[in-house]
């Protein structure tokens, strides 16, 4: 069974640009969560989607948004990129009632 | 809100020894707690979880202890192996938080031969 797939693996963007990251969950998993990982702040929750609905949101500015499609695939978008948005963005998928979240390898975003 | 902290940023152990990684949390209203392992260049990997109504749970070579009185969580790894070298995170799931994980800062475990 394929794991969580995130694309692209690496991305370099310029300040002010926008970026879209993609996550394909494990087949059958309907919950997708996004996290930002930085050396200074650690792993921080961005948002969680289930059946195309955002159920939970972390404390990030409105520049960070996401969505989920009917096939459970999810995308997150960051607009007006800032240098501080440089981070590893991780996606996790899980069954609705499961505590076990499976993480992808992440997308390494560098903003220059 | 919930916050999760770890006692030590780095832990060095000899191969074959037991390792204990500690974690403190602030909010009593968490449904369960999870330990993750993250190797370089990879996403976090689920190790073991424990519900808030339990004190102890055992897995293969790992044991998680939960002390709700002092809001403390620990991960014990028996017979630590070089392959256990990684960063370990504890995470809490707030009540009603669905799949929202509040992560601690992480402890780097270094296993020496």
C-alpha cells in the first residue's frame, strides 16, 4: 500500500510569490492534516481536512490556506511568501477514528 | 491552549542500554498522547500512543508511561540500537481536536556503539 505522497519535494520561491503544495493520502484515508516544521518553532499544526471540510485550524495567518478534493487529495497554498515561511511542510493522513497519523516526507520550501 | 515541552534536547546512550525520553504537557484536557520518531530527511513515524485514561502501554521494545498528576509522559526504549538514533517527539491531541497534534520540541537520541 502506497504511503503519503507529497509533491514537490523541494521548492525555491521568491518573496511575494505564492506556492501550492500537494498531498496524496493513503488510499482509504479521509483525514489530511498539514504541519509546518522549522528549527525555531518545531512542528506546528496548520489545518486538518476531512471529507472536503476544514475541521480544525492552527494559528497561522490567512496567507495559509488549504483545500481537499473529493478523492481526499489535499493542497495547501501560501500567498505573498515571506522569508519566514521557509520550512518543511508535512502532510499526514489518517482514518477518521484512528490516532495513527502517517506522514509524508514533506516539501522543503525555501523563500529567497 | 495546549503546549508540550521536552526536558532534554539531546540524549546520548550506549548501544544495548535502555533510553528514557521525557515530556511534559500543560493541558489536562487531552484525549491521548503520541510518540513519533523522525529520522533525517523523513517525516515523523508513529511509535506508540496512549489514551488519557491509561497509565502505561507497551509495544515492541517501547513503553509509554503517563502520569496525569504531574502531567508527564515518558518513552522508554529497551535495548537501544543504532537504528533508534533519531529525533523523538511527543504530541498531544486536545479534546475535540480531531487529528490536530500539538508537538513538543523534540529530543535527539544518539546511540553510540
